[in-house]
C-alpha cells in the first residue's frame, strides 16, 4: 500500500510539472560501485526524467554482489541539479527499498554527486546514504546516455 501511495505522489508531481520540463532531455544509464557497510560491490541502472528546469525524477536499481544471497535496492528519488560547465553538482533524496530473501525494508535516502553534461554521454560519480537500520553509505560511478 505504501508503494502505491508513493507512486501516486510521484505521478502527481510529474503531471503538475510536465509543461516546464518540455525543453529538457531524459537520460538512462548504468553504474557500478561499492557499499562500504556491506563491504560488497554493486551494479545497477538509473533513469533521469525532467520534471522541471533543474529537477529530475530519478528512479534507480541496484543489485548487490553478495555471494550466497541476493539483495536488490530500488531508489525512488528527486534530483536537484546545479548547472555549470563542464561538471554539474547535484543533490537529492527520496525513498529506498531494499529486498532480500523475501524481506522488504523501506527507508529514506540522500545523495550527491558530479556529472558531466557535455555531448550525449555523461560520466558521473555519486555518494549515497541509505538510512535503513543500520544505515549504509555507497559510492558509485557510471555513465548516462541522452534518450531524446
């Protein structure tokens, strides 16, 4: 039920700000990284969907490379960009969902990073805090590609 409420809120934000996002461009990308608290690597993907001139809806997926079990993370976030050339600083936060062996936990997350916005591919790196119990910090690096 909580996921349904979150999806409804995100849909409302997207609908209300669609007009101001018309000039922006969506991106999709892939990343790899390391979770310092789990002491394990991760791989994942993300998408950037403009909802305003400087705000993006930023869903992401992480698969943690844990031997003997599986752990998957889903981020439902908003991202605020601070445009500069050639690197852009960004910050954001939202909801993080961790699922392992039939157990699902939801908690807030916050992140910040740097991304290039030159050309059609955009390398980036990001630090993310997952406020689960216990909390975790991870560092990822990846690349985003302009969709249209």
